């Protein structure tokens, strides 16, 4: 699976502490190589998923063999919308 990142995700990632950035990118690399990780389809959406990394939730959509990561939130903020 090939990962792509939107600007919104990259901007939020750059504002995090370095150790959190490394942890998130390491989990995404494992997901890209193996397809394994805490990935759950969001209810009410066709192909939008959330990916859990500790206290962070990444939102992504799947299109064929591509996975596009478009948002990053802390757990307490991710489900308030």
C-alpha cells in the first residue's frame, strides 16, 4: 500500500514534539509495508478510516492501493465534531 500525505496532516505533524512525530511516522511505515495497524472504518462514511497511534488519531481514506492521510488530532478532540 502506498501512503500519501495532505498538507493539513503535514502541518499538524510538524507542530508536534519530535518524539511524537517519530512514533507516528514509524507506525505509518509499518502500516505501509505490512498493512497492519489499528485501522477502523468510520461509521457514516464510504471509505474514510481512522488510524490510532497512542493518543493520536489519523484520518485517512483508501483509494485502490493508495492510502491518503488527511488529518491528525489528539484523541480528546478527534471525536467532538
